[in-house]
C-alpha cells in the first residue's frame, strides 16, 4: 500500500560547514555511498518505488545523483570501475524520482506539507530523514518493520528509541501506553523538552509512516519551537485522537547530522565491508 517515500532534504547542514557550503549534506558519503542513497535503498526494501524529494537552493547534486551520467558511463565502460555504478543504476531503473522545493526553512512540518503535491492526498506515505542512517543487520530494515506495523494499525507511526535522560532536549519525545512489545499508543508528544520535563526518554527519530489526513492537521498547526512548523506538534494533535503509534524499532541508528555520528557510521560500515572481504 505504501509506494511513496518523502525525503525532506532542503536543510543547510550547517554542522558540517565548510564541507556543506557547496555540497548538500545528504550527499556526504559513508564510504563510497551518499547518505540519501542509503535512505532510498531502505525505502525500496520496504516496497516504495516513488521517491519524492524536498530540495532547496544548492541541492542540484541530489537530482544529478539519481540520474544517468552518460559521459561518466562512457568513460568507465568495460573497465573494472563499471561495477561500482551497479547499485545506483538499479535504483534509477526501478524508481521514479519527483522533486519540489522548500524555499524557506520553516521546519519539518512545513517540508512535509510541501510534499503534498508529490505524494498526493489519497494514500499513506513514508518519510525518511537521510541524516538518520538506520541499519538492522539481523533482519528487516526499519522502514520495512514500520510498513508491516501499519498494515496492522492503519494509523500514523513514528520510529522511536530510548535515549539518555540528559539528551532528551535534542528530540521530539513521546508519552504513551505500551500496547505490545515495542509498540506504544501515543497520548502526547513534546518537541525538544527540558530534560527534567520530558514525559519519557523515548525519542522520535527520522522515520515516519503518515496518513494523508496529516496535511490538514499540519495546515492547522501553529508554529512551535524556534518559530518553526514542527511535525511533532501536528502528530501530537493526531495522538490525542488515538491515531499515532510509536514503534521502538529493531536495529541501530546513526545521527549523521552530527560529526560524531557521521564518524561512528563510517567506522561501522568500514568494519562491515572489511568482514565481508575476509
């Protein structure tokens, strides 16, 4: 049922300056693959074949990455390097890519609302934040797990993970009741609460399955934290009607929006490739 995945990718990536002065943060590579490609592959594994990307000024490299480069392919044709493009060729062959721009940075809620023209208002859709790099070497990817859960509950789903109490101020945090192992019916959500006022230590990370009625909710949501339109506030409105599930996913998440998380992910995938080669 969920065929479209939305990628908000209009942010400036200021934590990686000067590297992101002229290069989108979503194109920063973990080994030889850009962050956004990991996200697209996760969406494909979950059954999505339409990738809808919210871009902004200076993001042309994303569009070019998911397109054929005839000159490059001609230059490496027949060489050992040709196989290095096999994964991206497969993505281009299997997926449709659509784009629109977020002209002003008004928050994640605004970015998702801008995606309405791409994903439509008829069917549920997924959202992936590419700088949250998620892996599950022992089973289904995180988005696949969430899509399966959607088939059971048919409502908005957010991915969550436990974080130390002293770090809850960095995240949207949920409050809710456990209805099965790792699954919570959300009653409240708070964007970046003070550490001593957080309702729990279950933090929302960059994976969502959203129902199309979320667009009406976003439209009626007032700007919140930092004057931005927060998707957390819109989902909180849905949660009060019993329409949001939080899922404590199986796997691991790297915060590649931070230098520490980026280095951690690079080391993890390097070690993984080394083990494969042995």
